[in-house]
């Protein structure tokens, strides 16, 4: 199928304890995306990070109400992203939203269904006016990588360094399967609790502040992949949310 319309990846960075009304906000975003006819939405739960100068969020296995970072990703046409942002961001009390161009190769909705993307104007989508140019730094490392100076996990050292330098936010996501340049395949298995699973650290801020942080990454990441991508970013301050 031909994909003629421009597409974007829209990411909402927040925590699992950010609510609107009585529901977690990440659930509301997915519900609104479905209601508005978006192609799909995915929730990624992080296990380490911080948000907008807040406390360092560390996973505690014994706590059922542990606050942890969450990322919601929606990939769709620019018009569809506009509609979603106009619908949810005015009631978004705390977090970061980014959007960046995405080249969709194909979208399959099953053998009996074909989705055609159309260039539909966004009605009432004024959220774009509030966006500024920013950047997202993505660091791909392994779960077993250790910070040479302190001996702590490398992801923890990098997140702490980003927070100490006042960057807007960082989220650590654990992969279930992958391989690096050394071609060693790693996968999560119940019988193997020590698997060196792939990790992704996402850090969002202005490009200038991200570039100032790159020497720290260069000094500490001996093996891994680091990417820097331009995004449009909107930062939110804490406040009371209205129901969606």
C-alpha cells in the first residue's frame, strides 16, 4: 500500500502515578488515541529515570505504588498526531511530549483490512504553536554494563549524571531480545536471570544541552550505540489535571 501522508512518532514521557481523575494518564492517552482513530499506541514502562527535575525514580520490587517512568508512543500521520495533541495536552499536568518525523515502510492491519492514510486537516489543533526545537539522545547499552569508576550499573550512572546536569528527563527501558556489534544474542528467559539484556536510555532536552552532555557519554560508554535525533518538544510543569 502507498503511504503518501507525512508520518510522525509522538512520545509522551510521564510516570505511572500521573493521573487525570481516577485513571493513570498513560491509560487515558491510549484510550483517546483509539477513540480518535489513531493507527495504534504503545505503552513502555521504564524501571529507572527522572522527570523535569523531580526525584530519581528507582524500581523497588516490594512496593506496589512505586513511581516509575512511562513512555507512550503513537505513530501516525501528522494530522492524526495534531488531533491527539489538541485533545490531550491541555490536560497533561506533568511530563514531556516530543514528536519527530517517522518514515513508515508499511502498516498492516490484518489480511482482510487495508488502512489508507489520508491527508486530513487537523481541526482545532493549536498545540504545534507551543513546540520548540529539541533533541532526544538514545543510548543503547547492555544490562550488565558497569560504570568503571563507581562500580554501579552504567545506566544508573548515566541517569544520575544527566539529572545532576539539570537535563529535562531520562527514561531507561529494558529490551526483551537483541544483539550488539559483537553479535552476541541476548534474550530474556525465565531460567536465566543474569541475561545481558539490551537497555535503551532516552534523554530529552534542547540540542545544545544534549551536546554538552555528550562528553560524559563518550567517557563512560565503551561499548554500545548512541544516536542523536531532532524532535519538537514541549515541557510541562506540575499542575492539577482536568479529566479527559
